C-alpha cells in the first residue's frame, strides 16, 4: 500500500515524503522493522522511539512517523504528526483495510469481569450460530487459531492485524477486552465498536492513573469512539456506572439489580454449583442457569445478557450459551483433590477483587477459609495494605507469599500487605515467601469442609523475578502437591 493511503486522514501535520513509498508493514519497535516498514517513533515510559530512528533506517524503514521534525542526520522520508500513537492506530486501520467494519465488535472495559464477560458472550454467540473471536487477557482466539496473550489489549498495529486475520478466518464477531492503558494510549483508535460494555470500577492501576477520576476518564473514552451502531451497556449498580450513564449521549442499556435497570435480575439463587436467575428485559423475562459461582458473576451474566439483547440475539440462544460455559481459566477455578477440601484458584489481585472472592466463599458456609496470596512488584503499592486488611477481616488464616515480585524484594512487598493486618491488630496470618511452599502449607493444614483459596495469578503459568521468569502455574502446582500428599 502507498504511504499516502496509509496515512490518509490520520492526523498528519507535514511530510517530506512523496506519498508513493510502498509500505509493507507498520512497526513500533525498531527491532521489528523490515524493509518497507513504516516506523512509528513513539515516546514510551522508559525510552523514546526517536533514539531508535537510525536503527530503523538501517533496517530498511520506508518512512518514519513522529511528533518531532526530522533530524538533519536522517535521510528516510519523514511524516510529522500531532499525536504519534493516534496516527499509528489510524494508519494501521488503513493499512489492514479497516477490518472492524467487516465484523461486529464488542468492547468490554471495567476493573473486574472483562474476561468472564467475553467468555460468556462467546458461548452465547456460538449458540446463536455466529463465529466469534476474542482478544483478551488469557489469549487471542478465533476460528482455527489460539495464541497466548502477551497483554490484555495489544498495540494498535497488532489489533488491526488480528482483526484482519479474524475476517479472513470467517469470524463474524470480535469480543475485545479494552484496558484503561490501551484507552489512554489510543491502541483502539481506528476500531469501530458496535457495543461497548462497562462492568465496574474499583481501585487499580493507581500508579499509572494517579486517581479514580483519571481512571474513570480513561475507561470512559471507549464510549466516545466512532461507534458504527452505538449501543452502550452499563452496570447501573456501580456508582461509576451511574456516573457514566449520566454522561452518555448515546443509546444505553443498563443492567443490575436496581429497579431502574433495563435488564434486571428479578430473582436469583446462588450456590457452590452456580446460579439460577430470573431476568426481566423489555421483551419479557427469561430464566438463566450458569455454572459460574458468586454474586460478581451474576453481574457478568447480566452484562452478557444485556449485550446479547443489544445485538438482537434471541433469549433462547442467550440461555443456551450461558448454560454451556463450564468455567473460565483462573477465575474461581476448582481443583479436584479427593481430600474433602474445596481448592480454588482465582485471579483476584486487588483488594476489591479479593474481597468479592472471600465474600463469595463466606456465603457458601465453609468450615474455614485458608487464603494464599501476595501482590505484584513494581505495581500500585497502595493496594497492598488494603489487600491485607480485607484478608484479615474475611479469611480465617492467610499465608502471605510472592506473586510476581519483578524487581522488588518479595519481603518488602509482603511487609506492605502486613500493614493491613496491623491496622486491626490481627494475627491470623503467616509469611512463606516461596509460593510453592506457601501452597503446600495451606494444603497441609486444611481439613474436610475447608476452602483453600490461592489468589492473584489465576491463569498465569509463570512467575517473574528480578533476574528470571520461571514456569509456575498455581493449578499445576496444586495438582502435583495433592498427588504428593496422597502418596504420603
């Protein structure tokens, strides 16, 4: 494709290129530049793409786009733009032929529930005879392909490439988890959304957003992009959801338990086997059964139901799809053990998510709750104390351990969590920094009727330290320890 077609209507300020340069790809890392690439010199948190222009030129870049003028030492054709990330996103959409216009695209944003909502909607769409594809936290998947996700929402060129591949593979819909980072960094600019979903908002990523107001404003951006057939689906029971509804100019379908919600749970029964829900909607009522556990999943079911109705999916297909989903990897995932103990692995890695997990299990009337958890390094240090406070109040016994410490000292991270226990003087915890040994201890002290909760990493199959990343899956570690304990 010619450069002039790639950058058409993409916010270009000036260019010394002829426009006839042949563009064979778009790269945002100089290491990925190939002959014919358009290199986007982005300014990141730790490095500036301008420092790598010479490398990109040496690798055969056909042109560079940047917010800065061309340095005198550079000879490659130069495109100066007002916002390099926005231009890169729009250029990527042009390069791949605007694939989102050939799909129905549903974007899901919020602190919790994004992954589960996409899994539920995927099953609903299959029940309705459609062919969905997914871009999310666990993996990127669709007809004939499944790739482990490097991040929840990829960079714009990767999104547009995947959307194009989905179209070629015969997908009818794309379900996309849209993170606040992705919205701040305009990774989904150039994507046309049919439906945008807001699940909830609670304290996370404060190291990046600095305040809940900033966090909300980042999430809100999804609802003001160029939607094809704009329908917003919003959790009416969440205070930030109420705020969002008051600010939306477009068609909004609310869901929740409140009488004012358009899609509403009239009655519901929750158990350790799942839930039954009587849902009221403008077209009538439907009875839904799901194997997902907990009140938080009730909201995910309602979000998915409201979104499916916005897509004109029939209630019967909605009910069949919801009942077909057995579970979501790393989300209240049970590990069978034959010991009379309920063992659950969950991705809860914030104080709010940890609280929901513990409250869900409390409602199931366990003998005791034994909790294993930590907190990630180099991330949102303020939530550590809050996580400790939640665990002190809602778990019977906690074992504080490492999550992904990254470049931080694991003991320093754990000390931050201990402050939460110290607030109330609670002593119902111990510290075992080695995660495998922490899980071993939890299993060894558990008895019939107990719940052992291993929280924080969920589906992840690795652990990140300052000098290495090692294979580590909570699920697999638990399975191996159960076998080991049975042998003894």
